[in-house]
């Protein structure tokens, strides 16, 4: 089996086109990235995932850039190369500078290290943290 | 073997006390949490880890709260219960509101989901992201 | 160092050939995939791994297709691109339709998300689940 | 900070109650488990997560039991103790026998092992799998 | 559902007892730890897992202590509290000193950090490593 | 965005050159691998990471080869292809034979499997391990 077919706009059914249109409008963009074109093989998942992303990543108590930084942090921790590449670009588009990117990676590295030190030393949770 | 002995201030060697003093002064706190007391069994790792944390978590291009949010995001992704508990408290101490915490968790959940959708659909990285 | 040499049938020692023969016969296939050719550098691991796979993936209380779906779910969660590619093909060969594949990915994504929500919200296990 | 407050039905706002009512009706159950009571601190996430779970776990090309098995497989791989405990119970409620549970665990263990053998031996993807 | 029943020696069927006897003899021990008592609910998995462990952990090109250190490193990386606790004890029984344990944890922490720095900086593999 | 620029020696600032010189001298090598050239975009992280690696990987209670084996074990568990490729080479340079490499992978695979069996069977930690 080849990796999933990518559903191009011209070939998309109306349900998929409606999501694509909303992605383009929401992001003020003129292209759809492969993640969505792959999900479009399953229109229900495409729609649900996009609706969730749109709702979750919208400005709220956290600003959109902070949310992108968090997204990158998770993707790096999971070693997901697609999401690292795409969300670093998204973060840059939302204002992440090189210095911010470097500090982000330093924190992600540090947290991954200390997570294992806490596990390896079998540290019990302090009463103050409960 | 019982889990690691916790090294209390009163029992600590001078090298460990020096680190504890710096933790207390830097954090303007009056107690040391178990993570450091466990690492103190290995003074070299205690010192190196604290120096790294102090340097990495200091204000820079990213503010300390944003760095804590990233720390929590990584810890949740790795399912490290100690670090989740301790860094949620740290984040609250640095200004994380309940709303910010809820949005943080939503983004972490979403990113973990989409990381797997990208992997499962074997999505290739767009030229625009390279 | 180059990645592991792949041991072709013609070059294999009798112990490796015996495993290859069993793979071909069990799977009613006419080729050996790279996973086994790489493991063949260590005949003991090749044999033990194949014997375990043959035993575990055989029809039992769960049918072979269900077992393949579970295999894919684990591989996607671990972001193992080789195993994703190979076991999606195996699942298709055992009857996985496109719709089943889409639903599989949706469940895997959802479970990865809710695992982190459970961790992030530090949810305690209900008495009813103990 | 104590772990998240659990929102009981009696204390819930109408938006949360509506979700709880739907959970109870959909599952033909008379209690709400802690996962939802914790998420209820953020009604938007509660609603979105429940709607997604309800849609994804409904009968489709895969039957509900198979979906639960996949959910457990992911949760075990991620070492999420809450989700392991709760979804094993769900799977049993949907018909998982002890034998099926044992085979599920064997496949999950095997897949986690072979994922690392594939990575460690740096196995390249066969042309036939592309 | 309560967590898995533990199968005690007195209640075990002959197939399980044979494995228990071999564990006790091989390890020159007088008790069986919970891991095996839980697996004993599925005698086939108990036997296969024990045979694999016995073969893999036996002295070979790597000595048994080194193998235990590797086992702990994996378990810490996966945040598996049971395996961390049990294999730290095994490693101590095979000669791991406190200093060795501390260095082990330092390497595990460092590797987890640098794995993410490599991913986050999207580092391409040098020709010399291929 | 293209992946991180690699900072070559000729283009490096004095702070980066000082680290590169120390890497070359410490390793008695005549080239710098891409990991460090990527980190050099952030001289503070380059220096801190190198100082930590140099300290942690130096001979101590554990010999350098054992430390490399542990490094590989973590990298394989995390599916980090860069670190797998680079640290397998480092391990070979420090004396890892093919047989040792094969046994390493077998232990890593086994540990990843048993970590999930322990989680899936919800095994409680024995008193003797506490």
C-alpha cells in the first residue's frame, strides 16, 4: 500500500471542500497542507479534527503563539517529524523569533530530562503539591 | 530497595547545602521539594540539574510563565505524575489561571491526537515546511 | 556505520533459512520483508521473535484481523514508521477496509488525547474501576 | 494545588448537566466516572471531548468492542493507569473475555518490542510497503 | 474490575508451577514477584515471557549487570514504575552500586534530553553515520 | 522554514568555536557532527549541552562503553533516528561488537514489551521492591 492518497481541492467532495474553505478563510491562507489532504480520505475525521483545532487554537486565556509553542513542545516530545515541521512554521508565522524557538527547545529538552530523573529516583509527590 | 532516601538540609554536605541555598534564594521559597532532595544523593547531578534549570527557566525571549506551561505540556505528554503535580503548582505561582490551565490541557490533548493522525496517515512533509 | 546489513535467503545460514522457510510457509508468501532480514544478523533473536509473533498473532480468542489492528494502534502511538507501513499492509491483507482503517486511526488519536487529559487533570481512578 | 476538583451532578451548571445526561443516556449507566467530572471544570472541553468520544466509539465499520480493545492498547502503550483501568472495564462490559484480554496484552507487548527492534536495527521500509 | 488476580504457587496449575519452579531455580530465589503471578493468568504468555527473559538476560557478550542497567534505562524512559522498582533491585543484586545507579540516571536523563534536541532542531543524519 | 542551519567551524563565533575545539580535543576527532552544528544556532544551549555530555559520559563508576549502550537503549525506546545512528557509531568506536549490539537490542525490545505487560496487567509493586 502506498501512503494515503492526498485529496486535492479539485477532487474533493462538497463536505471536504467546505472544510477546506473554512481552513483557507480562517488561516487567511491560499493552500492546504498535506495533513488535511490526508485526513480528507475520512471526511468525518477531517471535519471533527478541524473543528477541534479551530476551537482549541483560537485566542482565549492563552494567546495563539503560546498555544503553538505548546503544540511544538508536545510534537518534539513525541518525535513527530511532520508536526514538528508544520507547527514550527505556524509558530514563526504567529511571531516566534529564533530566540524564542531556541528557548522553547531548551525547556523541552530539560523537561524530558527531569521527567526521567523524577521517575528514576522514584520521587514521591510532596504534600504541598497534592 | 526502598525508593531513594531524601536528603534533608540538616543532613546535607556543604556542596548540597550550597545548591539548596541557591534554590531557596532564587525561588524566594522556604522549603525544598522532594525532587531536589532525591537528586542530592548524587551531588554532581544535583548541581548540574539545578544550574541548567536555573539558566533555562530564567526570563528570556520567553517569559517564565510560558516556560512553565511548556514544562507542564511535556510532563503531561510523558505521563510523569511528579512533574505534572509540581509544575502545575509552579505555573500557578507564576500566574497561570484556571482558564489558562484548561486551555493548556486542551492543546496538549489535541497535539497528542494529531501527532498520531499524522503518523497513522503517513503524511509526508509539505515542501513549504522544509 | 551503515544501517544493518540485510541477510538475503541465498546468503543465509541454515538456522536463518529454516526461519525464513517457516515465515514463507506460514504466511503463504513468496518474499521476506526487511524486518526479518535485519534481525537475521542475530539468528537467536530472529528465531525467538518469529516464534513469538507466530504464536501471538495466530487465531485465538481474537481473530487475526483484530490483532493486526491492535498492532497498528501500538505502532502509530509509538510513531514507528516501519511498523506502521508494514502492519497496515498486513491488516489490509487480512481484510481491513478503508473505513476500518479510518476508524482505527480515529480511535488511536482519541485515545492518545484522552490519555493526556486524564494525566493532565490528575484524575484518580474510580472505586468502580479497581 | 490539589488535583482537580470533581464536579458532581448536583453542583454542575446546566451546560455540564446536559453532557452528563447524554453520557448517562448513551451508556445506559447510572453514574459518571471521574474523567468526566474532572473535565467538567472546563465545560467546553467536556462537551467537545464527549461529542468526539461518542462519535468515534459508536458502531461503524469496526464494532464497539474492537474499538475498546484499540483504546486499551493505546493506553497500555502510554502507561496511562487511569485509562487502562477504565477502558478494561468498558471492554469487559462490551464482551471482552479473559482470554481476549490476555491475547490483547500479548499483542500489545509484542508490538512494543518489535517497534524497538525495527528502530534499533534501523530497518528501511520495503518497496512493497510504500 | 479489580486489577488482575495474582496466582499463588499453591493455587497454580502444573504448567504455571513448572515456570515458577524454573524462575526460583534460575534466580536462586525463594519467592515469585507479582509480575509473574499476574502473567500466570495466561500460562502461555507466562511461559513465553519467562523463556525470553531467561534467554535474553543470560550472560553473553554483555554481562548480566550491564543488561539490567539497560533494562532500567528503558523502564525509566517509559515511566513504568513497576519495572523501575523491580529492576533497580535486580541490578543491585547483580552488583550495581549507588554510584553506578546515579550515573545510570544521569545518562538516561541526558539521552532523553538530547533525543528531543535532535528532533526539535530537525537534525539530519550525517553521512558518516549512515 | 527549512530545518535549522548548520553552523560550520569557519562561520562560527568565538564562543561556538571554543566548544567545537573542546569537542574535537575531547573526542580526538577531526570533525563535528550535525547535532552540535545545529545546536550552535543557540550558543548557550550548545555550551550547556556539551558540558553536560562531557561530564556525564566521562569514565566513572560506569565505563564509557556501558554509558553509550544506555544512551542507545534510550534512543531506540524513543525512536529517535538521529541519536540511534550516531550513538551506535559511538558505541562501536568504544568497543561495541556486533554480538553486544544484538544483545543490546534484544534487551531493549524485551524491556519495552515487559513494561507494557506490567502496565496492562496493572501489577502492583511488591513490598520487597519498596
